[in-house]
């Protein structure tokens, strides 16, 4: 991928800091994304088991997704600002450590209240992992190579999704849902140790004191860019209408007679399989379709996949539908992410955090929409509304997102 020019030294001296090993840093960032993706998706297949364990309604327990996503979203702007000032690697390390602690709290939760609190806590601290890991990648990789680099970073998150959902289902079917929480917390410990060992030395961060004037200046620079409102509104709608249905997949399958958590995990893992297809063919897709074609195609694929899910077919067809959803989502979302990294390069951590905030506010509200829609409109009508909304997102982005002639971007290697 090559190495971007390192940040200026903390003390402002003219002496250059030792450039970081880009491959090593990106590999550790990828491991952090993998651990975070396990926290995100591993709970979905085990919702019926948790409900049975605490003798609760499954649709209420499904809101554990909101309990994770909403704090995750709201904490990100603050954590992103900390990353831009105190240092991205420092914030990444602290968030990984705290997410492991909160994960083990959930594994040993004596009641639903403690489990809910653990999901809130892990959601809050995980808000500093995903956007900051991507912001580190944005700092190291020049913009013309960034979408391919992001595709590889996202492949780590997709691997977490691929393994997370089915592995959670298998573990839940054998040792129970508590084993799932213990496993993902343990992997967060592994990622934390990797950051402590591998993210050392100068050249990784430009650190300053945390000052409100700096934070406000970063936000002002981001929202001064007219593309900010397009990017953030688009990912909000993606989170609400696409990810909002994930917590209900096990419930929908159970209503059709398929109660195995492992099968629900396999279906959801189809989404990550589609993501892997995107990651493997990203260079070809960009060359053949261009950014505009990828955004339109992403909206079309998401609309078609969600419509198929709403039909209530046998689980192999739903697996295929989720594969289509994953390919469509990453085709659109990957383009949006690159634009977000260019909104204000000096406040890249904050921009990525705002991106994540909008995305996860959407994820937090999405289950509420689908629960209401399923109860009052039915699965088919609710799914159709979501499909139309996702198609609209793709068309809106294709119409509005344009790269400026002279983008403010990270310098190319050696520049």
C-alpha cells in the first residue's frame, strides 16, 4: 500500500519521526476491527436463548441491539475528538481494554438488567475502535489508494461477521449464550495485547492537549464541506433500514419453524460473505463501474436483497439474500467512507466518528422501526418500505457525491 508521510513530531521540532510500518499498523487495526465486529453481531443469533433464560419476550430482548448501537453512536464524536488530540492509538488501546471488561460482565450477568448494562458499556467504548482504526488507515494511505485499503480493513470486520454469527450460534447450541459473550471478550483481550505490543514508537500520532477550541474547529471544518450532510444522512438511513432488521432474523426464522441459533447465524453470515466478494473484487468493480456505478448498484442490490428477505423463503434463500445485501451494502458504503475521510483531513478522526455516530444512531432506531412495522404493517410491507429507502440512498449518493478537482487529501508517498 505504501507509506504516507508521517505526522509532525509532538514537540514541533524539525526532526522527522520514524515512519511507522504501514503493513504492521494496518494489520493491528484490522485485528481491532475483527474484535469489534464480533461484539456487534454475535448477539443476534442468541436472542431467543437469552429471552428463554430470563423468561422475557424475544422482541424486547432484540432491543439489546439498540442498547449497543445507541451508546456506540453517541460516544463516537467525543472519542473521535480525543483521537485527533490525545492520539488515535492511545484511544484505541483504552477502548479495547474496556470493551473486554464490559464483555466479561455480560458473560457473567445474573439478570437481564446487568446484561443490558454490559451491552451499553461495551457499545460506548467500542465507539472508539471502528472509526479510529479506519482513521489510522486514512492517515497512512493516500486517497487514491484508500478505497482498496479500506476494503482490506473491512475484510477483517467481515471475517468477524462471518465467524461471529454462526460461531455464536454453534456455541449457544452447545454451552449456552454466556459462552458467546466470554469468547468475544477474550478476543478483545487478544486485540488489546496486539496494540500494546505493535503500536509503539514515534510516527503514529500527532498529539496535543485536549482543547475545546480545537474540537470546535474540527467540527466547523467538517460541516463546512457540503458533502458532509450527504454522507452522514446516507449512512444513517443504511443503518436504520438495513441493519435494523438483523436482530429479528432469528425471530422470523423461528416463526417459520427453524429455531436453531446456528442456522440464524449462518443466514446472517451471508451478509459478510457478500462483503468478502466486495473485498475480493473491489479493484475490478471500481475499474468497470466507477464510483457512481458502485453507488447505484449498491442501492439496487440492497433493495433486492431486503425484498427477498421479506418474502419469508426457506433459510438457504435467505442466506443468498443476505449475501446480496452484503455485496450491495459494501459497494455503496465503501465509497461513502472514502468521501468521509476527505471532508476535513486535519480532523479525520472526528469525521470518521461522526460517520459512525450517524450510522449507529440509524442502527439503534432501526429495530424500533421494524418492530413497529412487523406488528402493524406486516413483514412484507415493512420490508418493502426498507427496500425503497435503501434504493433511494444509492440514487441520492450517486447524484450528489462528486470528487472536487483538487481534493484536500493526504500526500502521496514521497510527496
